[in-house]
C-alpha cells in the first residue's frame, strides 16, 4: 500500500459507511434520535417533507457510495463502459438529492443561518453536477474531471457533517443548536476549498479555466 493512497482509502471507507447510513431510517424510528429529534411534529408528519427527505438521503447515499470509485484512473481505463454507466447513475442521484435537499433546507433546524448554509450547498451541488454532465457530453475531459472533483467534495459534506457535528457539540459549544448552525457551513465550505486547490494544482500546466 502506497502512502499517497491513504487519503483515498479513508475517503472510500467513510463514503461507504455514511453512504449506507440512510438505511437506518428505513428500519429504525430515527425521529427520537439524531438530527430528526429537533424537528417540529408538523414537519415530521408532513407527507411532502417526508417524501423529499427520504429522496434526499437515499439518493445522496447512493451518490456517496458510487462517486469515489469514479476517480480511479485504473478503473476508468479497465472498465470504461462501467465508468460511464456509473457516472450516469451518479448524475441522476445527485440531481434528485440536491433538488430534494434544497426543499428540505427551508425547514432546517437552527433558523436562517442553517437555511442559507444548506440551501447554498444544494444549489452549488446541483449546478456543479449539471456542469460536469455538460462538459463530458462536449468531450471536455479535463473540465469534466474538475467539475466532478468539486461536486464530489460537496457530496462528501454528508461525511464531514457527521464528523464535525459531534466534535463541535462535545468540545466547543456543548449544545446542539449553535453547533448545527456552524456545521451547516463547515460541512461543505472547507471541502469546496480543498476541491479548488486540487483543481488549481491539476491545471497549473494547462491554460484552461473552470467554466
């Protein structure tokens, strides 16, 4: 095992664990624990909210599960048709999850700070997904790779949220609400910055701006 592969191995492990996490919502009543316990009963009893919430977590989980493997050059070269097929599944999953996420963001616990944080995430997630699809349809592989890097960094917000939130509660705020307000931005803004650094390093010798 090469040292340089360790970050990707960690990403894959977290992606699989958190990608499978939504299954709990189908077998366990999560309304009395976790993030749902802070929701008003009117929201939890809403058929529309429940439909969009389960759409968001289900397809977000699928995107998280399959997205990381798309970055492997070896897998792309050996199984290009599978890469393309999985890519289509990924784009569809992110589209459904981001649109649903934008809706449920307006019901976010924590008020306006969380509404803005999660709705901004959903919008950028959807736009970068569309851009990734358009660029590969045009045959622009480098731009496609860049947009997919950015997009999966936002998909990975599902992981960073679940890492940062308990840490913020235990060591800084000792309370859910202020921690949740911070994590509504902390779960994706650093990811976005890291993605932009990766993209910039990739393009140092290529005069092709991200557009």
